[in-house]
C-alpha cells in the first residue's frame, strides 16, 4: 500500500533521508509550501532592469537601488506610461557601499556609512535633499554705531529650510559662537549663504549684554552679506538647536518612539525627539562591544544584534533604556526584514495570530521574533535543516498568494577560510567596499 502525503513541513537534512519521515523533503526546487502544508509551484518572473546593482529597497511607493556610484529610483510603468524606467537621484557615491533606508512621514532617509541623504516622497515627483543641514560658518564681527549697551555680546547663526524655522527640524544647528566687546553701540556681522538649494533663510541670534542665552534678533534671506545690529533683541525666541548637527553616516537605521536611531559601526546615535534631522553628537549615543549587524524597533524597545549576540534596549526613551542579552545567535548583517507572520496564542494551543515579526539569518539558521511584545526567538530550522552561515546577505518578506515568505541569501561563508569577521562592513569602514557581483532586478 502506498504512502499518503497529507502535508509537508519543508526541507530536512539533519537526519539521513531514510529517517526523516514523510513530513519533510530531501530536496525541493522552485516550490513553496503553504500554511496548509501543501506544495505549490512558484510563479515565474520577468526581468525589468539589468546591471551591477545593489541595495534594492522599496516601501511600496518608491523603489530605490544603487548602481555605479549612483542612487537611482526604479519607475513603474504607471509612472512612465511605458516600460520600467530609471531616474538618477544622486551621483558621486562610493561604488559598492550597501545603502540603508528608512521611510517615515513622507520622507525616505538613507545612508551607506559614508554619506547621508533624504528623498521627499509626499508628492507625485520625488526630489532628493540633504538629511539635515550643516551649521553655518561663524559670523565675522566688527564694531559699528548703534544703541547697544557697552559690554560683551555673542552671536550665532542658523540656516532655515523652505518649510519654516520651527517645523520638523527645518532649522539647522547653530554655528560656533562669535564674540565681541563693543563700546560703539553696534555690531556688524558678516554672514555666509548656504549653497543648499532648499535653504531659504538665515536666523541671527545674539545674547544680551554679558549674557549667555541666545535670542532671535533677525531673520535674513539666504544671502552672503554684512548686517548691522544696533539694538538688543527682545528676550522672547531662544535658540533651540544650539550645539546640534546633522546625523552621522551609518549602515543601519530604525525609528522608535519619536527618534531615528542610526548604527555606525559599533555605536548607535539617536536624534532629538521628533527632530529627525538634529543630533547631539556629544551626548546622544550608545556604544556596543562589536560591530552592530541588526537594528530593529519593537513595541518594548530596540533589538540590537552583533555578529555573536542579540540584545534588546528596553524602555521608552534612551535615558530609560536597560540592556538585556536575548541570545547568543548573533545576526548576519543586512539579512533582517519585517513582515506579518503567525504566532501561537496562549502557549500554542492550536490558535495563532498575525503579528509584525522581525526575521534574520544567524549562526543558528533563520530566526524570528515578534515585534509586538516579548522577546522569545523562534529558530525555525534548528535541528531540522542545517546550512552554512554567511558573512553578509540580504533578506526580504514577500507576500504571494496569501503567504508571507521570508527570502534570504548569504555570501562569504564563515568557515570558508580567513578570520571570522564581518568582512563586508569592516572593509567599508576601513578602506572601501569590495566589488559587488552583477545582478538583475526582477518583478514577478
């Protein structure tokens, strides 16, 4: 009598083929196994663009990738009115550096460990801009005639983006202070215009005589000029961006409770609250022992992975964070992805629910953990299917035919010789990136 195959649980190679039973497969090619345990053939694909591309990413509204030192946007047929198209958004990037992206409130922020930038995606036409603004050069001061009291004054400048001075981090950090002793009643300040096309104004702040607090004295157009200050400012609007700067370049980005967190090698930097383009580089950073290979916000905190360990920063704000070691599995860089996956309810009595889930590759195979509470990791293939862990890779969650599929690839096997290090990003931060192999973008 033949065997009846009721369901398949996937591949298995941890036991000899004759001992794996009828629920597992020894090999499978171009098939998916759905939630009912049945096999279905994978659909085909068509090639829409070919080249030496990397860092492909999409949030469903915009699709970005890097090629030949450029950041490009892949345009859909609905946009072009014909075949797929490509539009260059930025040139002059170092070839091969992996780009990280974060879509937030109609803006896509990006960084590759060397540069940062942002793309406004609110309208039909997406336009690139800087992520934050570098503070202006300090003003050059000289005495002039006026009504100021005799004494010492300090002056600082900020640049203002077109959206306004105090909305969404649209004012830069302040310049270095310039000070002057005046006995002539006035001050002339030489200010320097920004070459950023989105900057429309310059704010001039000044202290009261022998004071320390900066007050707004003038709003100027974005022009290099010498301006005269003859009267003390009204002590009303103070400088709120003193000492702040644009974000540093990093290789992983996430958003958590009003701040953007950026991993730059072994340090996490975080923005000011609800000011995503302003960073206090003197204080707002968290060091880790080893390069950070995973960074993902959850309901209760932030998951942080290194090559050998997985941690969670629990708490609502950085000053409340407590560090918890979750596992010794580690994470392969760039394999993390998020999507909806099924999790057991009440200890696994047969019922389950869809939850936002973080998935990644590790030394213990594919891992997943709910982002909606708890930190229990599921090692889906452990003890069932064994495969070699890589040094770097890529991962996505793809929804197809009602299934949420985690698809990952890796390269540079750990046990293939040489020191056990994260060669890709350590090389990026040290002396440039390795050559990326030619690949193609396909749409199913």
